[in-house]
C-alpha cells in the first residue's frame, strides 16, 4: 500500500522527532542541555534518562495517529502515513518540547458522515487510553519527596551556589483529569506542585498528551472534535463550530485591549488586534459587512469587560492556534450528502469524546510568571 520511499521518509521523521523530544526532555526534566557546561551538560546518561519522557510522549502521539490510519484503511479511505514534525530549538537556547505534533494527510474522498466520525474519533480515543495509563503509572510510582532536591539542590540548601539567581518561573495549568488522577493515585506527600511537574517525565509526557488530545477534540472545523460534531449534529455543526471558535478566540484575546493601558499602546494595539481578528475570520464564510461588525463587537465587549474587571485576562497563547484554525484550516467542515444520523453506539462514543475534551482542556496550559 505504501512505497519503501514513503516508509523511509516517515520513519526518518519519526526517529528525528524522538531524538528531538529526548533532547527537549533533558532540558525540561533534568535541566541538561547539549549547549551546557559542567553539571548542566547533557551527557549520554541523562539522554537515556530523558527517554522516560520522549518514549511515552511520542508513543501516545503515534497511537493517536495510528488510530486515524487504521480506521481510514478499514473504511478504504486513502491517507498518508503519520507525519511527525520535529521541532527542537535548544541549539539557539530556545525551550521547546521537541515536536509540533503529528498529522495524517487524507488523500481519498470521504463520502459519508459515519466515515468522517469514525476516522476523527479513533485517534483521540486511542491516544487518550494510553495517556491515561501513562498518567496512572506516573502518579502511582512517584519518587520520594526529596527527589526534587536532585534537580534543585538549592531548595534544600539556601547557601547552594546560584541560590537566589533569577530563573524562568514556569508552571503547567491544571485540568480536571490531571487534578483528579493526582488526587486518586498519588501519595499526597510526594505529589509535585504544578511548577515542578516538568521534572517528572511520565507526568510531563502525560500532561502534554492530554493537551494535544484536547486541542484535537475542539469541536471546530476539520479537527477531530469537528468530525465528532459533524456526525452528532448533522444540521447544526456549522453553527456549533462557529460559536465555539468565536468563544475560543474571544477568551484568548481578553486583556489584549484595555482602558487601563497607556494611551499610546492602546492606539497601536487596537488596530493591530482588530486586523488580526479580521484575518482569523477570512475563511468563515461570513459576508464582509457581517465580519466587520462581528470583530468590532468582539473588541468592544472585550474592552468593556476589561473596564469592569481590570484583572481579567484570557490566554493569549491561544491566539496563534486560533489564527491557524481560522485562516489556515478554516472553521467549516466539508459536507456530505444527506443528514443521516449516527447509530446509537456511535452517538455514545461521540458524547464520550466530548466528555474527554472537557476533562482534558486546560484554559491556561502554560503559565509564565
């Protein structure tokens, strides 16, 4: 079905991504870098230790994509092998997780709502099951509480060389599932704070797996969640996708414009932000006048909310993803003929996918202070 050239290309990308995420794991989990010197250098010992992050993380992404692949093959829909996208920037001192994820490109025409649903939901469900196992294992086998002193010896000794130096304060945002698994399976005395989870490879890998699962299950356009909504609500999927996208981009932009920021900053930021929103809605299918009215109303409401609640702030990190959804991928799902509903079993699976999205989604996944 696939040529040896395709296997070589996709296999090479997979190996490069595994290496890249291992290097990234060394930086995050152990504070070791290929650019480091002395104790901060990434040795072969720490490279192999970092596989405890990269193997489960990339393994979960692989299972996710294989879920799509095997379901496509089952339905006789042509598609590519998984494209893994390596993305490690440690050579210029920029932190990353080693990958932008993985995708499968559909080559064949999908002619039924059921096939769209099956192919879309198979990946997140398959990956979620493995992620759940990884997190349960990670929470159940936490190292002793003093493990963190191996990574941060300054915590135990205020006189440690380098204590008090400014460092990047970074924490993972909580979500319902991650919090719940910690409450059920972890020893409270060993449970790390969210700003220390990065040093626990299985938890860190599992957290990112939930993050990517939630992104894919957003009920927008041609994301996996969009396929689910397309199957569950054959007559209303466009409206649902549009409303969810608007709520998503609205939340992301909260705090971008505020009456309390310096006037010169507001004068510069306001047209840039409104222009950004305009671009995001270019593939929405809305008439030009409606699009202009929508973004002006969004900006006005966000400005009013900032006036009434000065401390409110969305998560501006979502704006780039919102741009990709709105301008690159589009928020509309391709149609198929007819409005035939899914069978009862698939409807239950669809609602399960929505529940998984709610449990995995983190409004502010990465917090820098």
